[in-house]
C-alpha cells in the first residue's frame, strides 16, 4: 500500500482507524505535538487487541494506522495487532520516529529483530524526518533504515515538517530524498504548528476560514484511539488531549465498545456529518451568524457551546438525507485525489510529493531474433502462456498469464 492510496482513503468515513499505541517516546523533539516522554501514559495492550479483534470481514476499517508517541517501543504489540487486523481484511500502516536507527557509526548495524518483525508485519512504513528529529536520529541513519525496509518489500514514505513552505531545510531534504531513492519514497509535508512543545514558540497559525464557504473536514472521517483508550472523532491534538473531550467529538472507549459500535456512532452523528460535509465554521455561520468560530479547529471543539448549531445539524443531517449528503461529500473529496487533500490539510507547495512514483524505465531496443522450436507443453498448460508467480504481502499464488 503506497502513501497516495492511504491518503486517498482519508476522506471516507470509517475507512480507517488511527490507533495511538503509546504516548511514550525516547526522543526529545522540541516540536513534539504530544509532548511525549518515557514517563507518558499508554493504553492497555489487551484492550487494544480486544478492540482490533472486534473487526469483522463485513465490518472493518480498510486501514489501521498505528502511531504514538513511539509505537515501536511496543514491537510485539504492533506485530500482534497487525495479525489480527489482517485476519479481518484490514491493512496496516505504521508511523515512527525511528529511534532505533540512531547512528552507531556502523553501516552494518541491523534493525533489532523484534522491530524488524513489526515493520514487516505492516503494509506501509512511515518515518518522521525534520530538523528536530535529526538532532537525535541522523538523516543518513533514517535513509539506511528506509532502504532496508524497501528491500524487505514494504512500501515506505517520509513525513516531513518545516517552518513553512519556503523553509530551506525542506528544500534541501526533499531534493536529497528524491535523489537518494529515485522517487521511490513519497513524502507528506506539513508545517510546525503551535501545539505540544511547540505551543510557546511556533509562529505558524492556520488561516481563518471564510464561514460562508463549505470547507469539509476530512480529519473527522477516521476515529482516533487516544492514549487513555478514549475514542475521538478527530485527530486534532488538542481534541485528543482535552479531558473531558467535547461531547460531540467523543465516540466511546475501547474498554467497552467494539469497532462496529464506534463506526456506527461516527457515521450516524448529525454533527459529525455536518463537520465532514460543510465544516464547523459554516455550520456555526448557518445557525448563529453572529458567533465567532475562533479558528477552524478551535471553532469545531467549541460547537457544544452553541446548542443552536447542534440543533441545525440534527435538522439538516439526520436520517437518510444526512447519510446521502455525507457520502456524497466524501466521494467528491476522494475523487479529487490525495494531492488535493494535502493541499488543504498540509503544505500546499509540496502536495505533489505524496504521489511520487519512479519514472518508468525506457524500453530496451529490440533486435530481430531467430525463430526457435518451442518446447513441448506441460500437461494442463495453455498454448501461448507462461506460469508466473504473483507475490503479495501475505502470500504467493500461481496463475497462467498470456504472453
């Protein structure tokens, strides 16, 4: 599974589940949105396994995205969660800070066995790279790890963060990644935001939305399991961290709920349907034109302070009509593609990097050949065909392919 496919599913309600395996992390990045330390909390592993075990072949997310903190502090749990998800038909992705790749001065230092087992158990592997991570995990060590992961047959990507679209650090890093990997490694690029450890110094602020425009929120499409097991409707870090969380953004808890129950609450909530369809600022403008949204995400978190907004959502987005509206908005965003999605939610200038693909090799020149006598066909073979092996991430099969 490549990054572009992963991102193309992001606007679809219930197509994915974001799972925070831990808030702990051995790195000390100055921009960490979750302010992680090795003393931070983490959800009970047994509860995570039970919740993922509630996936069914006919009711499951398409993608399980495991993150943290640092999820590879719990490599055995990653492996087991991936196995349970795969049995239901769900593919898995992993985002890491690659603490284990810190340069020891030797090119032959292997990836620790448990961590490598976890990495090869997933269908997509992503590493965070930025100026802050590089203070503890050098770029060359990350590149070496990514190359090993690619050689193991796991698609990989990089998540880059800079101070803004004109950051020379990003320009240099993007150029080096493209040259090193010949466009085999796509990139998702974002700007440091004033949350977590960066709250006191980051200067980038999201632009104020025009409340008259419909600005759908794709980030409310996938449920998020927070570090304490609470399931939220949104991945915004302040939403994930706030306790108690806003009622209209709370979906349940992994200790008592199944995936099916969480998915149903997310898909049937009139407030979430309106957030995904027109966005929180437009919803507030429709119901309380004089109210201030105080920013896109901040306004969404505060919708509960405006009962008239939630009443409007109930009126407009309940029932079959609301479900159709939700699906239509999601389909339009999915059809626009992953680059359009990143233009809205990431660094617009770098959005095209999410779909990087190697350039096809030029065809070799052909030369006339002398006819040869064809060998006798094996029993059961089809004339003019050759048996090939098709290898997927989870098995090998034989098929007859026309020449």
